[in-house]
C-alpha cells in the first residue's frame, strides 16, 4: 500500500540545496511519505548525491531540462498516493510540517490544496521572521500574489487560513482534485515555460472554478531560501523572465475568466491597459510578450 503522501521535487543543478532539503524531509513522520525526484538533466552531481545519501528516493532522470511544470506532471502521472507535496529544492520543512498539512487536507473533502507558513527568514532569537508566502490571494484586478511576501510576521499581521491558493514552492495537493482539473496542457500548464511563473496561480484558479478550497495550516512551518529564484522585482529580472511573466499572466486570464468574474472585468481591463502603457513607455523590449500572445491567438483561430 502506498504512503499517504508522495513528496516530489523537480531538480536542476540543485546540489547546493540538497543537505538542507533532505534534512527537512527526514524530519517528518517516516510512515507518511515517499520521495520522488524528477531531475531535469543536472550536471552538478545532484543525482549522484541523492543516490549516495538517500538511496530510498525514486529518481526520474530527464535527458533535457523540461521545466518545473512538465517535471511535476511526470510525478503526478506515476503517483499512487492520496496526496502530493511539491517542494522546491531550496526549501526546508520544519518538524511536524507534513502531519499538520495532512490533518488539514483530510478534515474536508473539498480542500484540494494546503500550504504552511513559508518564511524567507525564520524567526530567531526573539526576532520576527520574514514571510515568503502565506498563500495566494487574487486582487480585484485579476493579479494573483503571495500574501505577505517580504513582510515581517509579527503580532500585527493577521494570518488567514482560507486563501485563494497556495505557493507552488511548497504545496500539498489532493491528487484526485488536481487530476479533476487537468486540461490539455497538463495539471500544471506546460506552456508556461522553464521559469515557473504563474503555473501555481493558474492551478489555484482552476481548482477555485471547480469549487475546491485552499487552506493554510498555521502550525506548519517551512523555509524557502529563494536562491534559485530570479528575483521578484521586475527591475532585477531578465527581459526573458519579464516577457514570460506577461505572457503567462495573459494566458491565465484567457483560460480562467468566467461569468463569475464579470464584476471585475472593468478593473482587469483598466489594470492591463495601464500595464501595457507602462511597458510601451519604459520596457519596450518586453512588448514582444504581447505580440507573441496575439500571434498565438491568431494561430489558434486558424
């Protein structure tokens, strides 16, 4: 009989994070989980380290970098557990994280995803921690953002347990729910590319549209170093990453907007027009993202 949770990690030259990653995994209740690593053609001894130090871990070794979404879709396809915890390599689960999340997801069959309190900087010596994500929220203009990101978690911060979705850096999913919302592009949309931008938000939106719930387990703590991220400030990102972000956001809107969002259409249009004007004036190189999107839509019509 399979374990209750399949922990799966997509790696790409992730050797520097593995001690921290598996320290956190090995801190969890052993009977709860198995581990699957999908490696995207690492060249830095990632696979060799795992085989030497964590021999029970199953490994899928791709011959090329297929990206975050495609890698995890491979894992979902072979999963036999009830739930799947997807982890970025640069995360570290704190003791009891997995049990807390499992308790929450099993409290209600309509709960499809559970996240914890994800820190960029853990509380230490009486100091406040710095938040990475307390779940995903959708703003009135259609933006989907990490709650509390880069802010200190102190007594003034109200933690919500009911959220729009959870961060794909560290997310427990009910396998039957995410299979139910799978479309022709996969459970995670493989068109979103290598940079893992918006794919967790897109999945959260599809789950919402299907009537599922997302929760934060307030006692489940994890750390995310963000060393593998390309930066959350547009000014610190490459043009390629910014173009991917724009393109993926537009694809997500097209896929998921429904009659339930009619009330927010004017807010979305206003925001998108302002953003387009900003890009046209100050980031002309990123106009490519709009032209590519228009070209793709024209091709689909044909």
